[in-house]
């Protein structure tokens, strides 16, 4: 007696979920299971052909068969198709085909589109791409984004990721402002901006890693998560050098709802331009998590900026500082700043976790540790990760033991194989 085919009798919504969880290649292979499974994969709302940048097509025929497989999937697809994703190591032998696929996709209501060319020449997007007016999620890697003059943006876009994308920086602000529902914006490895002007009333997340002379977030009142890494500082513009008003004050005032802030590369130096006071005019009441990378403990203006940010965040819960310190530099000015600056009005009563990385044990670093331990009454964990091959492990621990702790439950964890 033949065993009943239980899997084939499952409801369509369950079999669809099974197929969606499988890689596209495996989903297609289910067509050989039985006549009931032959065309199931063709009714899925997504076609995902994603290969990581280091994927090795060990069988040459696999790469050769990929192009006709995608054409077949598009032509035979039955039902709504809202998600199309294609990632490949390079655009060799694919460039013209990609534009054919864009033409086909422009005739349907595609909502999720991802195109990543991991290496080689960037892929120029054909004009058909700019007619994806139902688009909600867009992810491009190593592409050329050059819309026609008539293009006014994607009015339904919710999330946008541009990594290594070539576009005209001066027109980007106009493009983004024509995406009124945009909530998540990621820019990495993109052209230099004279002014990174973002006008998105609904924007909640901004991740930027690139270069700019100035930044304007004044029309982003709902920003909750911000991560900015500023590079390209070798050619600092006159605007940057002659800055009169404080960048930190201006930016902080434009993002009152900020909950998580990550500062990388030279962005702390940028924030410090124009001078920094002990406290911001208006506290960042919603800020819960701060990460400051590349903090130069020999730079008084950068340390002042970091202290201002910390002391102006009364509800801060998690703090991470990654040092970039020249052990031989003169730090007397920073040490004096940390020892004598008035923190009487600063409250760190919500701070629970502190992590300090790349610590070399210089006096300025120890003074900051001393301040944090003495003013954080609910601190639970204080993690210290030293630089590699440091010989100051015991000295750092010896100093830490002497420091007063406002929290009786604070644990100091030092990650060093030598200790």
C-alpha cells in the first residue's frame, strides 16, 4: 500500500512558506518531486538569485545555465511578483541581460528590488528601472544611478540602500525629498557631498559612510538611529576649516528623537568644529545608546565633544568608546580637562553598560574610566579591551581597583590573555 503524500496535501500558504525559506536554486528543484510540485515555485511572490561575493561556481555549466534559468523564471512566473533580487560576483556576461530583466520588471508592480554586483565595473541601470513606481525597498551595490530629467523619485519608497553607487551628489537631496515615506536610508562608498542635505520627515534610520563638507538634517524630526562615518579628510574644505558655530549643537538640535548614535572615523572631529561647551543647550532625552569610534585621547577638542555628548544624555544606557591614541603624544591638556571639568549637573544614573576598546593605558583614558565609574550609580558591566600586545594590563587593573564606584554591582571585565 502506497504511503500518502502528506507534504503535497499541505495548504498552499504552508508550502509557499517552505519554498520561500529555500534558496531559489533549491526551490526550483522541488519541481521534480511530483506533478503537484512542478509549478509551485512559479507562483511565489519572489525570485531571489543571490550569490555571495566569494561564491565559487565550481561547475561552469551552473553559471552558464543561470541566465536562461532567470529568463524562464520571469516568463513562466504565475501570480504576483513583488520581490526580485540578483547578486553576482561581476557583471561580465550579465550586463545586457540585467537590462532586459529590468524591462520585464517594469511591466509589473515590483516592490522589492535588489541588485548587487560585488566586483568589476558598475552596472548602469536602464531607463526602465526608473519606472518602478510601486517600489518600496531598493538595494543597489556597484551600480550607476543616473535617472532621466523627468524622474521625480519613488513616491512609495520605504528603505533605500546605496553602496558603491555612482550618482550626482548635488541631485541626491532632491531625489530623497521626493520619497515622502522613506524611513531607512543607507549610503556607503558614494560620491563626495558638498552638503549632505537630507529632507525626510518620516526618516527613522540613517547610516552614512563617506565624505561631505557639511550636513543638514533639519527636516528629519523622527530620526531614531544615526550612524555616520566621515572619511576623506585629507582635503578639508574652507567651509570645514572656518566653521564658526558648533556643529554638535546644530546637529543635536535637529534630531531630538535620536535613540542610538554611532560616530566613526573623522565625524567626531567634524562635530567638535566651532567649539564645544560642557552641555548642550537642550538635552538628548531619548538617547539610549552611543558608540564613539576613533576617539583620539590626545585631542582636547574631540574629548570635550565626547564628554558634552555623554553629559547631555541623561537617559544613556549603553556607551562604547573605541580609542585611537598616540601613546607618545602630550595629553596634559586632556588630563586636566577630565580632572577639573564640572560634572556636578551631569546625571548618568541610567548608564548600565560601558565598553572601552583599543585601550593603551594612558592617563587620559584612565581619567575617563574614573569619571564614568564615579558617576554611574546603576552601572552593571564595565568592559575593557586593550590594544594588542600591551604590557600595561596589570597597571590598568591596579588603577581601576583604586577608583571609586558609584554602583556596588558594577563588574569590571578586562579582556587580556596576559592577565
